[in-house]
């Protein structure tokens, strides 16, 4: 799931955003 989103975002904004997105996803999972 994360890989798919990361790949999509990475292609759209870049690797830096990919890392930030992954962190956000992990935080959301922890919150849930």
C-alpha cells in the first residue's frame, strides 16, 4: 500500500515528498 502511494507521489513531486508521505502514512496508521 505504501509502496504504491510512494511511487505515485514520487513520480509527481519527487523523492523528498515520497519520504514525507511515507512518514504521514505511518503516523496515520499509529493514530488509527
